[in-house]
C-alpha cells in the first residue's frame, strides 16, 4: 500500500496533507481510539475539522482513493 499512498501524496501534495501514524507508538493511542482504528492498513480521509469523510479497512486501490480525494477537494 505504501507505493500507492506515496504516489497519491505526490499527486495531491498541494491540496491534501498526508499524515502517517506509527501504530506501535504509545503516543498515538488516543488518536487511534478517537478515529476508531482497527487494523492495518486502515485509511482515513478527514476534512479540515478532523471529521472522518471516508475510511477504508484493508487494502484499497489507487483509483478508489484518488476518486474520493478528488471529490472531497
């Protein structure tokens, strides 16, 4: 999934902030709970207020991610 996400990050770098959480870092525990993180990979598209617009659990295609990101911009 990393190559897909990094490719989308390069494509949308001016419009979307990509943030990566280390799931093993205890400092991220509260954030994982707040989002409802379940398994890896688990992707979230948040608006500027932190509201979850869409989430994916498990692998997802670049086309699906790009489509939703483009509609949310």
